[in-house]
């Protein structure tokens, strides 16, 4: 495939930004800060990190199994091993070229299971719509739990002001948002039109889930996948004494900002540790342990993706060569 200048920039820019963030964040640390972070790495209890990776593997297997529920109505039932390996390969490729994994996943399942690329890719898009909805729900929970912290800066720090801030955020603003959405639907602006199409696509995705034959199994695995994602983050907090007693709000907020950082650079390169550390610092975790936690979390996830994604690239042709 011929690459033009825009595609090259699309590939290189996130990686360059990630490298810059790593350099910038570490260049601002004093020798004592670096020593403190190194000490946290050396003294961390990595059994909790191993448990986190196990939760990650379970989420990937569940994602591959959930994919079956979207493919079966189209008349296809790929082997679970092929589904798992193509999912893992997709995660690996996304580390280097954003969103390339989805195309490779559809191409791989076409090669090894003879499922048309267009149909496979359509089911992957439907999956992503579901994931966006789940992320928005978790973001809503995080925002709700964070309301008191935000309102303490905006309103007087008392119960009545906190109550009024919740009413404004969760009742008044949604009503205004809904009314604005209805008005924007009548707009002829191409950018607004694209945004409306995206929102309508999310709504259509929700409707299609509830019309599926195995919708409850699909919903169960969707919930299971995201619970495993949260557990991946949560169990690593026990690896360091400074993060062991974090409140639930800190877990949710740290998870959300870490997830959002993944969209900024490839696989959260450079951005993930910074975003997560900034969230934990809000909850009175010292700067250096917060940074160490972010780097341990990101490093473990990245190693898992590279290891299992690389093994999948090697094993999938061998598995299909000797399959019965």
C-alpha cells in the first residue's frame, strides 16, 4: 500500500509525541526523584502485576468469544483459537499504527476462517460502538464520583452546594444537551452533520444489541470485559504501599484518564503514566509513587500485548496448517 505524506504523519506523530512526553517528564525529575521511582520499581510486589495481566488475558479471551455472537447471525462460527489470536494481533498492531489492528483482524479472520472482510469488519465496528458506550458510562460514574472534588473548587465546600452542583451537572446540563442535540440535527454544517451521524451510530448500535438473539450473553461478556479492565488497574494498586488504600473514586478516575491517554499516543506511550499519576496525586498519593505506579501499569500492559500479540503472529499459521 502506497503511503502519502498525511498517512506518514498519522503514523509518526503519535509516536513522536509519546517519545517527547517521556523525555520531558523525566528531564524535569531530580536525581532524588529518579532514585525514589527506581526504589518503587525494585520493591513493588509483582505478584499483583501478574494477577493484573491474568485479568487482561481473560478480557481478551472474552472479547474473542463475544465476537462469535456478532458473527453467528451472519452464518459464521470461527474457531475460538483463531478469534483469540486475531484479537491479540490487533492489539499489537495498534501499538505501532493506530486503528490498523481492526483492519488486520478482519483480514486475518478472512484468511483463516474464510469470513468476508466487509462482514468481519462490520462486526468489529459494532464491537467498538459497544466499547465506546461502556467507556462513556464509566466516564459518567467517574465524573459523578469526582463531583465533590470539582465542586469544592467552584462552590463553597458544604453539603448544600454539593447537592446543587449535582443537580446542575446531572439534571440541568443533560436537558440542555438534549435540546441542543435536537437543534443541531437541523444544521447543514458538514462537521456538525458528521457529529450527529456518529451519535446516531451509537444509538443504532445500542438498538442492534437488544435485537440480537443472544443479547444477554453478549451483554454479559461486554460487562465482564470492562470489569476485567478495571480489575487490571485495581489489583496493581496493591503492588505499592502508597497506593494500597486508594478509594474507589480514585480507581475509577485513574482508570478513565489512563484510558483516554491511549487515544493521545500509541498505546499510551509517554502519556499513560503522566495522566494516571496526575489522577492519583489528586487523591493525596505522593508524586514519585504515583509516577512509579503509572509506569509499572503501562509497562506491564505493553509487555503483555507485545508478548501475546507476537506469539499469535507466530502460532496462527502453524495452528491453521495442522488444524483438522
